[in-house]
C-alpha cells in the first residue's frame, strides 16, 4: 500500500556524512579518545557535513589523537587537513577537512564548551564497527 500523495513517509535513515569522518572517529577510538561522537551538521550548519568530537585526558593524549586521526584519514583517502588550529596548547584542537571538522578536546575544555549540547539538534551518527571496545585496551 502506497502513502497518499502529499503525505511523506518518515524514514529512519541517518543523514549522509563523509566516510572520512567515520574513519576519523574510529581513529580517535583506537587511541582511546573518550566519548567520541559524530554529528551530522549539514542540515543545521550548511558549511560542513559533520563534526567529529572526542577528548583526551591531557595535552599529550590530545596530540596523540590528532596524529592518529590525521594518519588514518590520510591512509583512507589521501586527504590531509586544510588547517589544524590549537595544537600549541592542545586544549581544543580543530582539524578542518573542508566537508567535516574534527574537534579534539582536553576533557575539561570539552565540558566547558559542550558542543554536543550547543548542537543538540544535530543527529548523532553511528560510526562503530562491531562491539564497542571495553574499558581495557586490547593488546595489538
């Protein structure tokens, strides 16, 4: 049975985000980034398609997260960030890839700016492949 004309059928499909944004989220997770989320920003912001938000416990981990994201995205599609801002103090590093932006926060700074609350209308995109890692890091 088809819907009546003019009555759209709601879909449960997630808005499209660049595949590299999902690669970035997985890379952050591999380096133990905390509470990594991918927000579909295209409908709300119009400038970028996605935000990847993650955090590290200290400036050293923030830098490690940035390096891992940069390496994995480059390996995936050969693309480097257009710009990286904030690496000097590493409390909030912004990696601009053009169609998506990666925000790597030091955990206290993330709580202060609370981007997830600011952009709470943005759909959260599932980015994990398989079960979420446990609290203990796996040996590789």
